[in-house]
């Protein structure tokens, strides 16, 4: 595990927010989980996120959370860092998840602004500082006001970033002007990551360090090329590839993780099963996802067809062999 490596140079580029595969008995599909992780390691990502937003973390039992983090650490075997989702709107529960992630071998935790409670900024600061006091792990903050109602203000973020234990921000605000606004307030070691795929390229161009991404689960190679092209100043190439991914990005923004899981099903990586209150996609949404994947199917995204994948292909997907 990585304890307070300074600076966190590994916290950069496209970092996939991995979904949690379930089998027909609603148990975690460890085989599919391993396949997803190995694919990402194979394309050279610096880190993976598990048991967070795309991983349906709110539906996982503590034992399942432990299993997901522990197996991720075992599969990674030091080749990539493992970032474990450990957020809650209860400070004591967030501390418990953080401690369990630390015991399971995670390299860092991703901790979200408390949702539903609508705490004041002083409460948000106290929440995160109390979590930090409970662990030796580095902490990445997650600001996503569309889900939490309360934002992590720039001033509160700057106060937290004074501690080396807070190493980065997953910024789900969609505000592409935020990186240049925040840079003067933050230490150089602190990493700024887009939490949304749609504005990621503009976020990079404005000084962002990377993106914790859903679409990189589907097209990891293209995402890596987009980031490297941007860093090398080849913005036209980066824009072209992002444009190719735009229909799929738009689909993912509507009903994920159901869309994400269905897309990965069509590509042969996992079952599309979700847990309540998330349900499977309507037929019209499935057709939209299939069409979006067909737009980039020449990029050789799919792996060999699995037997459980066949009925979904027969629904009329453009990916049918």
C-alpha cells in the first residue's frame, strides 16, 4: 500500500471507476471483476477505483466491500494503486469503511462530501479531518453537488489540502474553470481530477491532472491516447477521439451504472445485472448504448464472446457477429 507518497505522481490520467459485477444469484462475480481489472492494468493505468459510484457502493455489505478491495489489491500486486470508495454521510461509518479499506491493503480512499444531511462548510471540514485522523491512508476528496446538494467550497478544500494526507480532488461539478481558479490556493503536490467524462478534455487543458472515469471502462486505450495527446499538445487529435466517444459518453451520463454494465455486457466482460434501486435499462436505452458502441467498434474493444452475452446480442445490437 502507498502511505503519503509525496507528490502523488501516480494520481493522473484516466483512472477507471470500476463497476461491481453480480452473478445470477446477486453475488459478486469475482472472475468478471478480475477480468475488468486486468484489462485496465494491461493498458497502463496508474490506478483503479473500486467500490465507489460506478461500483454501486451504497448497496454493498461491509463484507462485500472488503472482498472487492482485498481482491483488487491481490490482482494489482503492486502494478497499480488501488483507490477504495469509503464515503458516507455518517462520519463514523466513513471512518469504519476507511479503516476496513486500510486493513484490506488499499493505497488510498475516495471520500465523498456527506450527502442528504446538508452540512455547513465547517461540518464538511470536520467530517473529512476526523476521517483523516483515523487512518494513515492518503485521502482523495469527492465533490459531486448534484448528488450531495452541498458543494465542497474552494476555501474548505484549500484548508484541507494544507495537510499532506489529502492528495487530490475528484471534481464532479463540471466546472472547467475550477482548475485554474484552485491552483493558486493549493500546494503543487495536490492533484485535480475531473469526476465527469464529458468535460474531461477541457479540464485537462485548463490544468487538470486526470479524470476518474466511467467511459474508460469501455474504451481504456482511447482514453489513454486522449490524455497523452492533450499532454503532448496534440489537441486536435484529442478532440477528434473525444468526439468519437461523445455518443457513448452521453449515454453513460443518463443512467449509469446500468448503462455502463450493459455496455460491458455487449463487449463480453460481465453480466449487466444491477442491484435495486437500480434496474435494467429500457429497450430504447439499450438500443442507444448498442448504437454508441457500434460507432467505435472498429477500435477492437470486445473480448471473445461469453455464453451469457449471446441473448443480449440477439436483442438487435449492431455488434452481433
